[in-house]
C-alpha cells in the first residue's frame, strides 16, 4: 500500500508541480562516472534520472569529497553521492545505486606480491579521499597503521603518482584509473606495464540526504528507474569496455 501511494505521489509531483531543486554534491572529475562540470557520467545520470522520477531537478556541485561532507553537515547542499553509512557523516542514506570495483595497482617492474588488504601496509599507498572510511574495517586498520598512506582530493593525481614512481601502490576504481590515463599521457609514461591486484570486494554506494522525506522519494525514483529498464540502458552506455 505504501509503495502504491508513493507511485501516485511521485506521479503527481512530476506532472502537477514545478520540480523541487535538489542540490547534490558529486565529487571531483572521475570519468566515466563523473565528468566534472558536465551533466553526464554514469553516476550523474543514474542519480539525476532517479531524482527526476521523484520530482526533483538536480543542481550539481563538484568538490573534493571531504569538502562535500562538510557542506552536507552545514546544510549547504541537500545530498551527496558516492557515500554510505561508514562515511562518518550523519545522514539519511538511500538504497544502493551503484557498486565500484576498486583495485590496487602498481608498476609491474616493482614485482610486488599483494594478495590481501593487509599486504598494503608495507607500501606507500595513495587512495581517494575517505577511502579509509568507505573501504571497510580491514582497509581502515591498514590505513591507520601505515605511515606512508595518503589520500588525494583529485583522482587524476593518483595517476601521476603511480606512473612517476612517487608512490608504490594506488587504490581506486579500475575504469577511472584507465580513463584518466589519457589525461596524463603528456605528463608521464602511461605505457609502463602495470600489475592489478583484485583484493577488494565491490563497494556499494548510496546517496546521503539531509532529509528523510527526500531520501524516501529518491529511493522510489530509483526503483522506478530499475524497473523501467532505463538503469541498465544508462549503464550500458558507459560500461562498454
């Protein structure tokens, strides 16, 4: 009964009312998921279309993830993407809308053997902001005990660090790392062989909202997106490789 009423309400909002603006923080440039400053990318489209189904018009904000979490706490934005309950920020969290498959990667010439998360503790590791909170307890423990662990606000900096040899291991989503190669090709040698270490389970991400009512509406819009088949069509446009 609740779901039926939600569908009716969403339809009414979409048809009879001017869309409510939803201010959403998306993080910095990380193609093919987010193209900073552009209304495209896998994550952007999934969030925007689910929000549209719920009667919202998305106004996107792009900033480092730490800054976005601060903006959410201050009430300067309504929601933040690519987060979940372990973020350390009090919010109303949506259903999972996307999974990232993070990996560890190193220059092959270094000959590292990395078979589990704990193995990263012996290397200089560069990860994305809040990875220590979002990647699970085992990764958090490694980060806390590793004096050479660091987090980068800009995803592209990790590509530079990796190929220049200024860090041992980079942790991130493989498609993002590969996509950003083309943007640093004139700065570092991206043709160096790499070793990829699949030591992480998929990371589920949610949207964190300041208001429960907005979260509930988004979840219903997300459900509609999946059931219509549009979710899969958006996914196929970006994840073809």
